[in-house]
């Protein structure tokens, strides 16, 4: 099994290597980061989401589960959430644009057909096109007067190519 922390770092690297995606969030690749439990400043995912600046992306590992592929072999399937905060309101990048880019942007150095949907985030995992990503709006009440924070969550799964115990 691949350490999910390794894949989490590879997600961030892959997203940061997509010029169109980085440009859409304001041009700063450092606004794409991983949520790492256990670090002094990242122990609360909800708080990390609330503190995301406009025009940023946060990638979090949600867990790993067994997955049976055609032919009956078992594989590890790693589930990730990619949290999106759109840039300032005068930007042309909407949540729909950001989701589209998470599927269609091409990482630097990748072949023209290898959009993120078909790109191997980890060399030992299938691309996320094996189980298509989904996107949903989330709203969090942030004050007693009912003020809310909207953000989008994209869920994506990467399935390991090998299986536990061999092959």
C-alpha cells in the first residue's frame, strides 16, 4: 500500500503544475496546499477550510478503502477531497470553472491528452478517471447572525494498480 501522505503531496504538486488552474485562482501556486493532520497548525479540517483565503485550494485525504476491480482482485482506493475557494468576486473564475479545470487542465510537461482526469497523480495509481470526481457546494454558518461561508468540495479517488498480497 502507498502511504496516503505521499499521494497527498503528489496531488498538490500536480495541481500546482497546471498553469491554467494556478492562473484561475490568482496566479499563486502556494495557494494550493495539503491538509496534514498532526501538524501544529493543521489539526482541524473545518478550521482549515474556514481559514482558506479566496483563490485557494486545499487537498485532504479522507480515507482508504478496499476496492474490487474487474477480475476480482482487491486494491486500495484512496479518497481525497479538494476544497475550493473561488477568487475575488471581480474574477472571471467561478466554482464551475475551477471544477472544470480540475478535470481538464494539463500539468506542465504532460502530453496534451493527459488532462488531470487522465493524469497519473501517483505512478502506482490509476488516474482519477477510473471513478469520476464529483463536486458539491458546501455552506457553513460562521456567525450567530447567520453569516455563511460557501465553498466547493471535489471528491476524487485514486485506486492503486497493485493489490495487497501480490501482482
